[in-house]
C-alpha cells in the first residue's frame, strides 16, 4: 500500500508560552476529502501553515507523500496547493494575469501554462471574467480566484483554510463544486471550517479540533453514528405512567425543559418518534409542538466538548 498523502505525527506548536497544537496525529489517504472542523482559535490555520511548509513546528513532523516536509524542500512543496484565509492576489492585474503569475512561480511556461490557466478559470467559474481587473471583483469572486491560484501547478494535495468565510451563496457553490470536481478527479483535499454543514456535506473523513487537540478523527459516517439525535416536543402535563413509559423508551433519554418543553435524546430518531407519538396518543396527552434533529457534527462536537461550535 502506498504512503498516505499527508501524515501528521506528534505535531506540537507553541507560540511563546501558548500551546496552539498538542501532539496532533492523523493521516490522509490518497483521494480522500478530509475535513478539519473546529471553532475559531482551535488551531486550524496553524496546522495548515505547518503542513504546507510555511511555519515550523515546535516538535513532531508532517510527512507528505511519505517524505518529511521541510521548508527548504521545494520539490516536495510543489505537490501542495494552499488556499490561505487571507487573499494573496494582485488587484491591479486581471484574473488571468494573476493565474499566469502563480503558474510561472511554479515553473510552468508557454502553451502548457496558457492551457492550464484556462482550465483553472473554468474550475472556479471565472472564465467569463478572466480579463477583468481583480480589484473590481466581489469578495466571493476574489475567494474563487484565491482557490484558482493554488491549483495552477496541479498539486496532489490541496489545503483549504476556511475558504467560504464571508462568501456569497453563488461563490460558495462554485467553490464547493470546483473542489468536489477536483477531488473526484483524484486530488486529495484537506478542508478546514467552523461550519459543520460544509464539512458534513463535503468530507469523507473528519478530524475535530478544539483548543489545539484533535478530540476525534474518523469516517464521517462513524462519527455521526456515535452522536445522538434529538426530538423536541411540547406536551401538556405528563401523567406519571406516561412519564415512566417515555423514560424507558429504548435508547432514549428524557430531559425536561422550561414549561411544557421536553427533549428526547436518542440514537434512532425515526423509531423513537413513532414510539413517542404512540405513547402520547394512547395516554390522551395533547401535543403542542414537535421538532426533530438527526445526528449531526454539531452534536458530535457538543458531545465531545460540552460546548457549541459557535460559542
Ligand atoms: P480561526 O478560525 O479564527 O482562524 P484557527 O482554528 O485557525 O482559528 P489559529 O489561527 O491556528 O486557529 O490559532 C490557534 C491559537 O494560536 C489561537 O489561540 C491564536 O490566538 C494563537 N496564535 C495563532 N497565531 C499566533 C501567533 N503568530 N502568535 C501567537 N499566537 C498565535
């Protein structure tokens, strides 16, 4: 079996007295779409900066394509494309000229470079604005071009640092579709975000990071299996018999909220919902409101850290 495209081994980073990463370990196999989910300040940018060779680790290492990554190893770094949070573009140049510039930096020339720039403009949905000056672009279009700049040299590993922050829905969809297509064509992707919906929609494997610690790392489906779903309902006073029945629904936990508000945390939302409705119906209790939530990454994060992602 070939080496993982990216392997992070006991990676530790300190900024002065502050520990930003605590001995992080994970591997990303070729062709994977790996999400790194965590709140602001969790350490995502620090981690990506180290694995792209832009920032030294305090200890531990990152291996890319089986080789220890060193800042001086430009040959290896050529296989990495990084889309930083901060835009790195020239406003007075056109989209096409920007991509030419980045392609030349990586040694592309002539017809190959021209063709590649055309392909990248199409991937990020900017072909029709290719010759417009970048300082006339919307924020979302600049973000799409920022992604394009990381792609011109055909990297094997694409690292994206919260690429959709502050982006309009149309640009967000272009970014999603572009990155999905690249991944389907074989590019390995590491995608950081604090939006659980994005990670859940895009990624096959997910690492959850909080305060510089990787608190979980698994296939998305396995992480979701660990989490509970929730049924929130409002119902009139529960008789002792009904309360007893609800408290003993298999795999469910009844929690009282304010007034009539109650929650059933459960593994199987559909099955528990059917049992709840039957129990309410048979006891003649009035149901005044009902809402269900399937297990999601927000819940996984909460179960692991006892905090909401957006606190
Ligand atoms: P965000 O989503 O807000 O960018 P993040 O998950 O990317 O957050 P980092 O930017 O990696 O997190 O920051 C991790 C921790 O390290 C934070 O506590 C941050 O304040 C600290 N930090 C980051 N860069 C530096 C630096 N250059 N000097 C000192 N501390 C830093």
